[in-house]
C-alpha cells in the first residue's frame, strides 16, 4: 500500500546549481499598446533585409497578389527562417505575428523568439502556439496568421524572431511569410506556464480537472484507504496524527483535503502510469479555517518516486510551505541531497505552480513566471500525488490549526524526453 511519507526539509541549498530568475509579479504594470508596427521591412517592399534561412534552404522574394497590404513575401525551400530583429527591454510584453503560406505541402508553423543580452549572449528562447497551415498553390490559397505574445526575460535587450515549419514528409515545399508585425503591450501574458511557454495539450491519462462529485479512484488512491477504496485511516506523517480517506473530497470543481484540530488530515497518491521527465502544472491554495492558536499544517504538491524509498534521489516538491506562510518553496531531492529556492506569494489564494523536469534540470514556475532552475539529474520514474498532501509535522496530541488545501486542477504535459514505465 503506497502511502508516501513526506520528510522535513533542510533550509540549506544542496550541491546542484540553482539559478534564480527575476520575475514580473501580477502587480507589474504592462506598457501601453504601441500604435505602430516595430518590425522593420514588414512587407519586403524593396529587398530581403532582415529575413533569411536558418537551415540553408534557398530563398527568394516572391510577388504577392492576394493579400491586402503586401505585394511581396519571403519564400524559402527550408523549414526555418528568421525575421527582422527587435530591440527590447526586460519585462516588456510583445506580440509578434506574420502571415504564412505553404505551397506543395501542408503542416504547421510557429514563432519562436530567442532573447539576447547587450553583449550578444544568448539567454533563452520562448515558442508561441502552433498554427495549422493548409495546402496552397502557386497562384492562390490561404494566408494564415501566426502569432505569439511573449515577455522579455531579465537581461534581454534583443529579440531574434524565428519561424519553424513542420510539413511532415512533404518535399519541394515553399514556405512563405510576409507582413511581420511587432506590437508592444498588445496583450497581457498568460499566468499559466503551459500557455505562456507553449507546452501544448495535457495528457488526459495523467491529468485531472477535479470536476466530479467524488475522487476518481481509478486515477488516485486516498491516504488511509486501500487502493480503490474510499474509507479507512492510517498513521500520518512520521506517525503523527492520522491520514483518513474521509478528509479528501471532490466537489464544486475542486479537490479538497481538510485537516482538523485533532490531527486528522488526508491526501492522495497516483495510481496512474509512472513517468520520467515531463511538465506538471497545478492550480492550488491552502487556507486556515480557524485561529485556535494551534500549530500549522504543512501543504505541498509534489512528484514522488514510484519506489517510496528513493525519495532522497527522486522527489520534486513544487509549492511546499506551512499553511499561510508568506513564501512557498521548490525542493528538488537528488543524489541524496536537496536543492531549493523560495518565492514570496500569498498561497492562501489560488496560484499556478509548475515544474519542467528534464534529464539534467528542473525549472520552477509560479503564475507563468520562471522562478529558478535546478541543474540536477533525476533518473527515476515518478508519480504525481495530485497536488494534495497536507501533513502534521507536530507530534500526536498537539493542537492543530484547522486548514483546507484546495486543488482546482493538475495537468501533465509530455515532452520529447518523457518516458513511461
């Protein structure tokens, strides 16, 4: 019976490198929308300046007769190219767009922006959403808008705006674009890491919207109950208090774990297919229910290894705190040690917490903002505990402050590195 036992955490940073990122908070004002297009040479009126291939494909400047406002387009036989660069300031939000067409094939395209500092050093990149490009002909077809709204990261002074096409096995394609358009402050960035960074569609079999009237026992096991069951109790964290199945409920669009004054709490564990590497995002809060002078419960959404005993080498806690603490923490357990970073946030309100777990790093996001990166390898299969684990750290018999942890949803996104067990 798989009942994880969350260990207390040290405050020291482990041996892995932790890179902190400056972030825009929700209160940061966005700049006013620009009234002019900041893309130079948007319709290639006289030349190809600012446009070119990234993969060695041939390029031409082709006439256009069926798109209002443009008489010329960039055309390449390749599948990736660059558009004019843009000077930016860190924290600015820009919307980048163009009109695309593909001839002798069909597929998809997306804008990708690479950010550079004032010394010309590469900082990072962000992809926009994928747009479908239907088949067109030499003389006509569909011009499709391709767009991305992105925020310049800390240190960025230059945006290199790229496009990537995917036309499957088609050969001899013509990938065309024109009317590049760069607008400052055109839209507020999403507060979801999955949307802002283009993670795609969540894996349904590894995700849950918690919109039912009871916990899906095919996906989850309840602390205190045997697999597939909804009643029972077991000893709590380190034998403190009790974990009872009755304390974990679903209804009203949320999953909730309630902790009582006498030390009864709950949580759930995954019965889904274990995975290694991927992205997980959860919308969650934890709130005190009464001020009785008791000790605070400890709440955390986490990834836990398939084998419980491997937690020192394969646990990722991505919003760990005492209930109502002014900060939340990321803890990454690896190689028998742990690395962590903290972020100040009112965790009694709903926020979006996400991790991007790759073979050699774990990135942590809060409300779509990259907070830090832990450069460490975890080569173990993990299961998600649903973002709902609330524990009693104090000894049995200690008066606890009643609290409730609410989870709006949890979503897992596969990557090219994702493996299933």
